């Protein structure tokens, strides 16, 4: 058994589909051909048997109508008009033999229905060949010989040609169908290979099945997310090195020029070094906060947006800042985000507003049948339109445009990430009267 070779089986899905479909088509056509051949054989054999029935009945009747027994030669003369030959006795004619021809066996089935189950047949080769039929009657058992018709069951070549043509057509359609079915899978394989190489995957053709299209879009979406992660990783490395280089350089310079503790410049030097350390600490805090939001986007217990905004406003008012709150006509729904994260949103936006020239910040809340929103309005410098869409990206700063101090460029990125965690969207607009509007919308 070990020496037996396994049947070749295609490795590709396309090859297997074509093989299975071709096997089914060929098998069905072979079965159809065999059925047609068998049916034709049965019809021809039945026709042959029925055409011989009148002669057999006439011969049997002629022999049985004789009042007294006659010699075999007399019986042969008596049935001569039927064209049949006669052999009397239980034993078959000496030169005859059993036959396994399906044609004659089907004919025998007809004769047994007419003359009884004891009927038998024997084939005698010769020129011409004879077919002997055994019949039982009042005058004993007899064998009646008739011309054999073996050529009536010739092979139906026309049927074979038609079946072959149909099979080839169906196989061609199956090939086309299998190619159409597996083409999207080939595209998905190309997409997966591109993702594995870190390249941008090709677009998936919209002509494939819905399930494969959804899978293709999921893969391309995953690839886009992976590329975004890789892009952010590169930005992280560049941002850390860039944002820490300046305060570290100032610290190094300060260490090299440290004054004596009792000199008048020492307090100024100490204050300057402390500010640089605070800058480094603030930058690192922003990096850590953004990293936690990126890796652990977790929602918490629902918190009241109205209460959070009022708490933030009270805290900034305590610092002497002008912060106004314009509530909605009805209380806003709770957000399934941790309270500390929502407070970080409004603290960051308020801090940015005052940092970049605003003297007043206003929180405006609205709600309707589509959802609810909160706008943070300031009267600062605003943001140039050409960079308005980019300032929400990690490490992108609009400091030059807004004329304020530098930072890590993560504030708005953190804000947008938290808003999206709650199922909301964030939009930046420059106000016509001056300043910036940060619009956050949930539920619509």
C-alpha cells in the first residue's frame, strides 16, 4: 500500500474548484450517457421481442391445434409460414449456447411476460445466427429459432457527441465561475503580502462577493492602522528627541555657568533651571498621557458633562480667569468616560486658550434630537486656516501661528482621542469675531 501513489490534488483553491466541478460534470454526463444507452437498449430489445411475439404465438398455436401427435418434420412444415425453426425436447439445440447479451436478456424479459417464467433463450452462431426461445405447451417443450438481431444495439455515437459537447460547455462555464470566485481571494492574498512587507496594500476590486469585500476592507483598514501606528512611533521618537533637546541644552548651559550660591545671580539661575526642569516634566507627562490613551482606551463610569464643565470653570475662576458657562435648555446626557479624562479635555482647551492670548473662555452647551454638543470659545489669536486640520495630529504644533510658548504638540491630540473614546467628534473653527471655536459633538 505504501508504494501506491496518491492521486494528484491541486494545491490552489482555484485548481481544486475546477477539479471538483469538472469531476461532478464529467461524472453526471457519464451517468447520463449510460442511462441513455441502457434506455435505448431496452427500447430496441423490447421492439425486437414484440415483433417476434406474433410468430411465436402462431407457431405455438399451430402445433397445439393438431389433434394427434406428428413427427418433428411434420411440425416443422406446419410452422414454416412463420419463418421460425423448430427443435422439440427439453434439451436445447445442440449447437446453441447461453448468452449474456443484455439485448437478448431484455428481450427474454418480454417473452417471459407473454409465455411464462419457464421461457429460456440460447444463441447459435452461424450464417445467419439464430436465437432459440424455449416455450412450454400442450405438446411438450419446444425450442423455436428466429434470426438474431445483435446489431440493433449499436453504440449511440450521436448521443455521445451531444453529451461530450454539453460537458465541455459546462466545464468551460465552471472554469469561468471558479476564476471569478477565486479572483478576489487572490487579491486578498496580495493585500496580506503587502501588509506583511509593510507596504501600502492594493485596492480590493468591488466586483467580488460581499463577504470577501468586507474582509478586504477590514484588511486594508488594518493596514492603514498599522501604518498610522508606525507613523506615530516614528513621530514619538522624533518628538521625544526634538522636544527634550532644547530644555536639556539649556540645563547643560546652566550647569556650565552655575554662579556661586551667595552671588546675586544665583536666584535667577535657580529659577531658570527650575523652569527648564518643569518644562521637561510637562513634556514627559504629555507623552505618558498620550501613550496611555493610545494603548488603553478604556471607558469608565458615566459622568455628568454639566457637572464637569462647572467644576472646571470654578477652578479657573479661582485663579482669576474669566470663564463663562452657557448651559443647554435641558441637562446633557452622561458620558461613559472617566471623569478625570473629561476634565483633562476642558482643562487642556482652557489652558491653550489662555496660553495663546485669550482673555475670556466660554463653554456653550446645546442639545437636540440628533445628540448634544459643547463648544469652547475664546477670543485669542485663532489658528491659520492652512494648518487648522493638522494641529490635531500628534506632535504638530501651531505655536508659531498663535504666538505662544512651545510644547510637545500633544494637547489637541489627547483631547481628540478622549472625545472619540466617548463616541464623539471634534472640530476646530476660527470665529469671525476673532478667536477659536472647539466644537465637540456626541450622538449625531
